[in-house]
C-alpha cells in the first residue's frame, strides 16, 4: 500500500472520529487522537515543506490525546476503588 492510500485511510478515520466527537459519541481524548490522525493524513498530500510541520503537529496532538486517555483511565480507577481502612 502506498503512502497516498495510507493518507486517505488516516483522513477517513480522522473525519469519522471528529464527527462522532461532535455527536457526543466519543470522549475528548479520542477526538484529539482523531484530529492528530487527520493531520497525519493531510501531511501525505502536501508539499515537502509542510509535510514535516503537519506530521510533527499530528504526532504531538496524538500523544496529547493518549496522555488524556491514560489520565482518564487512572482517574476512573481511583474513583472505583473503595477507600482503604
């Protein structure tokens, strides 16, 4: 599969994730990850000058979304545990 095909797949996943986020079906962290994937996909179709900028920006947003997901998991786990006596 060439890079243009990967770009289209990433753009499609990003758009679907953003639509689901607007509809309220996904968490903010997942929407952040889909925005990062959208930037990854767009970076396949732009000139070499913008490729690095969009790719790095997408990576930063994906990492931020993963951090939000991990934080949410730990927060939910802390709320579910009964307090120690």
